[in-house]
């Protein structure tokens, strides 16, 4: 039985070569290869500074702490995203306030965003204060989901109007663009991921992108326990003396082994994205011809989708299903049948308000964020990676169509 994974990393001998050189050098903790990787990623996205971390989650947490998010504050984030977005907010001591999304793009609904600000908050002494909790609204954490940028220009307009900060969760969106502007270059701090499901990987890993040199310097200090001098800088000077620590920080350092892998991977990024975009075109063609029960992912005019994941929606009206809950049950049976015959799939991501911690803490109900709930239950991620062929994709679509007819 041929098996099709949801995704798989694209490696060549170059990763092995560069990682071997890192091992041979004896310097395997954060060092020169991480610094080189930071520069290469930032240059690709047209950004001044990159700050590598252990994951996108720690990148988000580090950026939030550096930009002042903490206890007694709120941050608005989409209700349909991987839980790390909200978890990072919680890690600072702040409270996540959820906003529904647009079903077509899976990204934050800016109309709902404005409604939340205007309905939940009141202005007091130049700050927006939560009418129920008294928390101050710090800012917005929009997500560029699955490799498609959100309507970040409108998010920025809203943030400017209300005096809010913005940190972009761009975990999935390395290489994504609106026009000629890459994610990370929209005027805010952004955070990306190098998890194996992303376009390029370092195993685990993340990075913060910013044009603010002073902010980057502070984040580099915070990621190393609050150290005022990096390890490689110490090595070139008085390495026997420990640096000063002026504030409590974290250990969020990427290793040089990972940095070496990343240096090989970043050279392949455009090749990987081009292959995924070609694969997305193939799925769009076959689904439109053969699978009316699926809705293909949107790519608004002027947007450059990288298809970190190819995520469809189940069209329950075509199946005669009358509720999202029933549609979710049908979707799960379908995905299990596909799994059994070697086609790996996933739901897109989850509705955060339906996850145990958030549901129990805030008392959320499914209909509180109906679009997020629908995408949680009806989204389907199809296999997409470098090396998948049109014949593979046609077989996958034909198999799904056949399976649906037999259900």
C-alpha cells in the first residue's frame, strides 16, 4: 500500500554536511551558525534583524515580554489557530480575548476585531479598559494561517486608531506576501516556526523578525537568561568572566546544530514554496473537476499563499448535512477511512474556545465563535510536499470521491 503523509521535510546531503561541520567544530550550542541563519532568514524576508529561538511559541512569548505584555492586560487573538498563540499570551500572565475568523481565508475577521474593541472596552485615562475585568487592552496577535497573510493592513489601521501594539504570529507564513511585501515587513514584530510541518525546518525552532535593533538586542539578552553578552562574543574577549544579568530572562536559545540545518534549508525555501504552490494548483484543478463536496482554499487578489498546508473545507450542503456538529462527525469518519488506506489527513487546526483549558477557564460555548467552530469541524488538510506528483494528487482526489460515494 502506497502511503501519503500530510507533509514531509525536504532534505539533501547539504544538511548532513553542514551539521557534520558543526559537530566537528566542537561548537554545538548557540553560536556563529545561528547568527548566520538569523541573517539569512531576515534577508530573505527583507527585515533588518532575526532573533532565533527554540520554537515559535517561545518566540511569541519572548516578543510579548519584550514589548510589555503582562498581568492585568488583554491581547486579542483569533479563535481558530494552533493553541500556541493563546498559550504564549497566557505565559506572560495576560488574558487572551478571542476574535472570530473568516471561513474563506481562516484568518482573523477585522470587522469582528473592531466590534470587540468597541463593545468590550471603554476609554479611561488614555487606555482601553475591559468593562468586565478591568484589564487594559495591550494589543492584537493576528495569525497568518496556513501560509496566507491575514488582512494585516486593516489590523494595523485598527491598532493605530486605538493605540495598540501588534505582534504577528507568522508561524506558517515564511515567504508569504501581500504584493511585494513579505510577512515580517508590515511594520510589526513577527514570529515564525521551523517545526517539521513548516516549509523549512530545524527540527524544532523559531525566529522573531523585527527592524527595531534595540528591541532585537533586548530579546537576544532575554533569550539567554538576561545575559548582556552573548556566548560567541565572550569567546572572542574575556571568556573566563561571566556577563552581567540585569533582569530575569529565559533559556530560549537555538543550537548551532539547528542553525546549520537551517542554513541548508533556507537556500531551498523558494524551491519548496514553488513546489507547494504548483501542488496547490493541481489540487484546485482536480477538486473543481471531481470533488464538489470540498471547498478549496482561498487566495485573495494580490496575496501570495505559500501553502504551508493545503486546507479545504467540507461542503456539508452538498452532502445534505444540516449541522456543523454532524458535519464534523462525518468528516472524522471520512478521515479515518482515508487513514486506513494510506492517505494521511488532518483537521486544519482547532477552535481554541473548544479546548479544555480555555473552555473551562472562560466558559465558552461552540456558537461563541461560529466560524472558528465550523473550521474546526469541517477543515481537511490534504498531503502536500516536495515530490508529490499530479498523478498522486489525482489518485488522492479520486479516492476521496470514491470513499464519499461509498459512505
